[in-house]
């Protein structure tokens, strides 16, 4: 069993897999945003889909995910908040 752990560790990043976990989280959040928009009937152009899929910051994706639940347009999804 210990040999198996060594083999598995050989392919993981030096940071212990954190980078891979972050990439997975980014992918899951992006997919969830697109699914929510589609389920709610909010149209998303290929450009919008590319912007969502291309975003790599978890905090931004989490904010977009929250907004996707109530946004009537993708413009609402991407809007910057002004003030508190």
C-alpha cells in the first residue's frame, strides 16, 4: 500500500495537489454558473460562456454563481458593485 501512495504522489504537484483542487473548483463553478443560467432561461452567448469558463479567480466565480441565481441578464452577472 505504501508503494501505491508513492506512485500516486509522483504525479501530483509539489504543492500537494492544491493547484489541481483549485482548477477543479474553478471548472465546477464555471459549469454550475452556465447550468444555472441555462435552467433559468438567461441567454449566454459564446463570448459570455468563454468569459465564464476563462475566469480563474474563485472569488469572482463564487460571486457570479450567487448572482446567476437571480440575474435576469448576463450583464447583471458581470456588473461591478458600487458601494456596500
